[in-house]
C-alpha cells in the first residue's frame, strides 16, 4: 500500500483517510454486527468508527450517527476529526456537552446528522424526553471499558437497542478491561456480539507502530523528606492503635493496605448499624487515617510542595463551619504540626524534579526531540512541575476543571486551545494530570514521563499510547525508593502483563466469547417487541394475575371514591378503576426533578413504553404526576436525617408541598425496619408520620425499593392522567400564595431560573417588572445569574410570542 492510497467513498473527503488494511478489515466486520474493536492506542480506532458511520449514513439518508466519549476535550477532538473527514456540512455535525443548553440540544438534535456528545448529557436528554434514538443508525461508545455499573453508557445502550429502528453499535477501547470477565461484562452491557482484536503482532498493524522503550528509574529520597514522612507515619500508627483497641483490626503498620482499610470500615459500619457508639468514634479515626495516608503518598511520590498545599487545605477545612472532627483533630495533632513545620521549612526539591529536568534536557536538547508529555497524579504537582520546568523549557499544564478543594482548573476552551498549541509546536512540554489519558489526540511525542507509577493497567496503557506512533518513542517511569511507588511498580507490571495476556487470549478466543455472549445476554432482536414475560413455570404471565385473581382483589377492583366524598375534587372527571396498563395505549407523563437522577427510578420510567419522562429543576417535590399530585421521595435514611437536623426538615418540605399541591404524597422507600435503622426513638418517628398525615394532609406510602417506587409512580400517574383526565403541572394548582410567593413563582417559571435564582433577582431589582425590563448586563449582577441565564431571561421576555404548532 502506498502512502498516497486513501479511502474513496462519497461520504468521505478526498485525501483524508489513509487506506490502512487493518482499519478497513475492522470496519468491514463492524458494519455487519454490534462489535467491540480492540486496537492499540494511536492506531485509529476512531477512524474505524468513522468508516462505519460513513457507510451507514450513505445507506440511510434520513439516519443519524451518535458518537459518545467520556470527556469534553475528547468530544471536541472527535467532532473536529469528523468535520474534516466527512463531506457533511459542519453544522450537521454537532457537539453536546454540559455547556450546551438543553433547549438548544433538543433543536440541534433534530437537524443533525452526526452528534458527538458526553454520555451524561445524552442520558439526561433521554430521561427528559428531549431526544429520541429511533433514527440513530450507528452508535459508537468510545473508551467503552467504562460501560460498567451505573455509568451512562449502560443505560444509553439499553435504550438504543430498544428504541432504534436499525441499530448498530461499535464499542472501542485500547484496553477494554483488566480480565476476561470485565471484557465480557462490557460487551453484555453494550449489547455487543462480535469481538475484533488486533495487536501490534498483526503484520499490517506492525507496519504502523514502532517500539516503545520503557525505563524504570529508582530515585532516593533526601533525609528531610523522609523526616516529614516519618512524622506523619507516627500519627498513622497511633490512630491504627486506637482502631485496634476497638477490635476492628490487628494492623498497626503505617503501610496498611487499602484493602485492609476497607475491611476496617466495613466492621465499623457494622458497629454503627448495631447502634454502638464505638462505630461512630472509629469511623472518625478511620477518616483521619485516610487523610494521613494521602499526605504520606504525596510527600513520598509527588513533592513536598504538594503535601504543603494539601496541609493548607486541611487547615482551611478545619476552620470552616461544619468541619468534621477528623479534620479538626488532624491539624491540631502535635506530630502533624511538626510534619507541617518540616514541610514549610524544606526549601529543596524532591529529587524527581531534578531528574525530570535532566530527562527533558536529554530528549529536547541532546537528542533533538520536539515534544514531551509529563504525567502526574496530583494537580498540585502538575502546577509545581510546570513552574519548575518552565524555567528551562517552554512548558504548559493541562488539567481538568476546578475541584472540591478549590484548586484552579481549566475550562473546556482553555483545554482545547492548549492542545491545539501543543500540536502546532508552540510549546514543547505538556504537564498533564489524568485528563489527557483517554483517547485525546495528543500528537506523537519523543518522551512520555511518568512522575510516578500508575497502578491501573488501563491508565498505564492509555498513557504509553502517546508515544511510538510515528517514530520510535521512549517512556520513563520515576520511582521513589522504599515508598508506595515500589508497590505501584509491581502492581502496574503485574496488571499490564495480565492485560496483555488477556488481549492475546481474547484474540484467540474471540469466536468462543461471541458464542457465549449470544447465549448469556438478552437477544437483541427481542428488545421492545412486546413479548410477554414468562412466569416461573415457563408460561406467559397473565396481566391480571391469572387464577390468583379469584382469590384476591386486582387493580380493577379498587374503584376511585365518589368526587362528592373527597374534599377538593369537585372538578374531577368521572372516576374509573385504575389499571396496571392502559388498554388504549395512552402514555402518561412524569415530571422528574434533576436531582433524582442519582437514583435509577427516572431511567427505569424512561424505558417504559407507557411513560414519558420530563426533567425539570423542581422547587417542590421530586416527581409531579398531575396538577394536584406531587411526590416527595425519601429513603429511610433520608427521612431520619430530616428528623435529626438535616438541611431542611421534613415539615418545611411538607409546608411547600401542601402550598402547591392538593394531593401531596410522601414515599418512604426501603425494605428494612424504619424504626431500627437509626438511633431515633420510635415514638419520634411515629409522631412525625402522624403529623404529616393528620396535620399536613400528606399521604405517606411505603415502597420496598426503587423498582417498587417506579411502579407506583406510573400507577398514580395513570390514575390521575388517564382515569381522572388531569393535566400535569410542574407548578401545581394551588393559588393561595402570598404576594412574595406569587412574584417568585412568576420569575422562576422562566427556564434556567429556579426558586433560589428568582429570589436573588427580586432582591436585586425589587419588582417583577424591574426584573423583566432589566438589561442583560444588569441581570448578571444578581447572585447566581450567569451569562447563559441572563440571555435566556431576555430571550423569553423580549421575543415575539410563538404558540405551539
């Protein structure tokens, strides 16, 4: 194959996609079935997906392609590549991230041919009913090893197979899992039936790779650094001794493993569950140990500067309101103070800094290299390294967005600009945290420097993929002697070897695995076909309960009460019996509060044929089922927290519910004993329940878990909307509000403006009229109002009325 050979296809721009045989072979396989593509980093997994997309879009003129990637920079990168490679107009290739307003995404989706998005955004849009997957003819899951547990990939894949008229999945990863079981799980979660693996041992792949030389360098710690570490370790030993006295561990060494610490935590949780005060005491001590271990790890493997900044954040946290006892004890402990003092007095450099500088000088100076990437686990270290290396080289940092500790991060725009400058050769050293690990098209580099070993095989493989793509590359891992670095070294080596073996085995056993996947996972062709579920005896289950209906009441036996017998229901439609499923196929709507996405209830409801879900930021309740019914959902633990002085008492929430809805409902969710879950006197719980029911008129309903909650939400929504012909209103039907409440109601009705922001605007401008007539720049002066919200207010207030079609 000559270098001038390019793929010729009507959907592809001329001279962009090189005709590499292995990519064409993988794309051909991926066109035939739902496929997992395993290919070493840097060898064009995205090109394989692009080829499949081009064929699918050409075959289906009305279809669209969806490409999902886990990070915003990666999404931007993929979109730029697709715009360059496809013959589609640029405006038909759109990007969905959290920075794109929901209303804009809904409009953009309808006109787009290719959507490149982060999975959380698509998940929210699917749950909220803003987008549909019916006409998506190709869905790509990049870095698909993330498709485990509750990660959004799993939900989107299930919806895609169920909703799409002509689905095709391509899953991509250089490292799909640490073992064969993990890989099978990813395949099952994404509905993959075909596995295609190519390694650098394959002849055609080998033509496009070069050897990567991996070197491990041992670094001795100076005595001052060891003294800081030892002072912290003494405190860890003291805290572990306290935990030993509680009988939850026999370990006393400061080198205690994370596995042992997890076991200690589990034993402490058992004590708490049994209402033993020692459990709470021990959990606080355990929190100290975790913080101290992090400090030791920083001083050993990162830098004294990073531990100095860490201690400073701990001091600030201890001074803040609501600081934990663990934080307060930590900074007041004499030996910790001594360690802080030693760290503050240390004016030297961690030896890793000097060795990093020498390696860069060799690569960029003596060897005439052009680019180097330095990876580190700590953002503090990334910043310190950038400052240090910047004295000798043109270096820039590359980190994620701001974190909970208040560390400055980078915006998506700043990340994109930094990578573009690095590709263009405007600077030579990129100092990055883990944000650049997964799939980002950082140009080939002459050296990848690990400031510390990475114990996770997936991340190590991702990082090494940044070199050795166009020319021979080098990887150097710095390892501090007699520290956690050494343990990570052995863990990393073992796990990488395991992954290499697994990929080779996966390649050898691909046919067997495909057969197993076909047998073990639900037949994809059966998704959404309406096939009735089978009962335990293998016979179709009857909707009305079969013979059991003669012995017990079914749903159709529970008639709604006569409207004259129920206060506040004078305008109810003629009541009929509630049914488990609507015979005429009517669909009901459930409005879901955004914060409820932490549970699986909204996702469950959104997958049901008879339910449409809509996401909103609700000021009252968690779910709205009609103009008069709102549901506040509490797990047993949440409910007891509100009795013990949580952020809002249950009675404040009850007040809001009853002000806005005539039929408020409280769901108490949990399959355990409510009276035994916390150290709360049963009479206090009974009094609260009695007050909610009698004083506030709130119906209290117990559900066994999330599945039961979802079923009951659907049943109530059907009774309200189908049987009683009531409409859904996220603002409720009650009008008995104070003047201030009505003013807040009017302002908060604008999308992107919730009740808190409404109050802020009214406090700033004084009247509703002043808010509505304020200029965009003036609106941003109110607390909590950014540019996007200000633009939305002006758009709603100043635009011509556009009635629904």
